[in-house]
C-alpha cells in the first residue's frame, strides 16, 4: 500500500507542474510585476525540484522557496474541500480535494 505522504506528493507534483486540477493564486506584489516576469516565476515554480528533508520534512512537495532577482519567493499548496470552504478531509482523495497553489514574495507571508 502506498504511503499517504507519497500519494499527496504525487498529486501535488501533478498539480504544480501542470497547473491543472486546482487554483493558482498570486499575491498583489507578484501581480504588479510585468507579465513576462510573472510567467518566469510560474515556470520556476512548475520546474522546482530542490526538495530535501529540511524544506520538505513530510515528503509532500507542498512548499518551496526560490530566488527571483535577489528576492525570495515562496510557493505553497493548500488543500480545500470541493467548495473551497474548509480544509480537505482527505488530501489523498482528488475527488474530494481542491488544491490551491499560492505564489508570493517571502516578505508577504
């Protein structure tokens, strides 16, 4: 049987790399950047692969940090129910979970 964290990791990686199956939110500061810079940041998030025990202790690939022009950007995946009202009761079940990827500058966190 597959470990719960591995199931979540696979669902998170699929969502993050394709941006399909959830919502992508960017903060106001990110939104104020020129479109080509926003696209560059999104591509970096999609291609992020620097996971380790320090930044991903549960192995779920739900958070990352990257550098953009000398500033740190955080991205984070949260799990909501199908109505986006509450947290998902089971993030391993893609039928009852909506994922939200938020991209922000670290000082906006």
